C-alpha cells in the first residue's frame, strides 16, 4: 500500500508530528471505523471517522469516534448552521479526492470547514484516516486543530 497520500503530504508540509498505521481493510465490513479499530487493536473511541456533510447546503467535515453516530443538529450548530445532512457519496469523493473508506480530513481536494468531536481532547493521540483504505494517521488532537484550523464541539449524544 502506498503510504504517500495527499493527506500525508499535507501533514508533512504542515510539519505535523504523526505516525502511520496500516491494517487490512475489509470492504465488506458494515462499519469501516469499527473494523479499523479492531484491526489496529485500539479502542473504537480512539479511532475516529471522517464524515462529509452539508450544513445549510454547504460542504463541511466532521471527525468523530468510530463507535458513535453523528448528531446532525449538533454538527450544524457547531458549524454555525441550522440543518445538516450527510453528503452524497459521489459528491464526497469528488470534493475530497478520496474514496469512501479512505476519506481523510487532511489534504482534501477542496477545503471545507471541519469540526472535531471534543472527546478527542481526552486522548494523547487519536487515529484518523490517512487518505487510503487501510491507512491511519496517529496524531495528537492539538495537531489536528493546528493543521486544519478547526474547532471542537460535542457531535454525539
């Protein structure tokens, strides 16, 4: 597997401290984030998923624990909107340049506002997709905030 992706390139360019972890991606897994956590031997609460959403019709990105469901009202409020919905898969892939299952918040083709679930702050480091199926980036939440210029908020109930 190629370990150089637009995500890893963006992190290197930003001089971010991170390490890579690979695992055998299972395209049949019902929940990719949970499969990644299991394959990495990490708690699901520490392996985060990247979801592309639309807030008031505009693209946005939410990063949350793989074992949680995004609460759309909380995501909309965190990003200063009224309503949120999942972005259609073809739109998410076109906007980010990544295939679903490999969407990273880093190095996306078109930047969008990002919100990180505040539970990330309870960890020294979390795992986030590295821009390819089966590739995770281990990174401190403070680095995510710095590199992406994003905010934190509670995104789940």
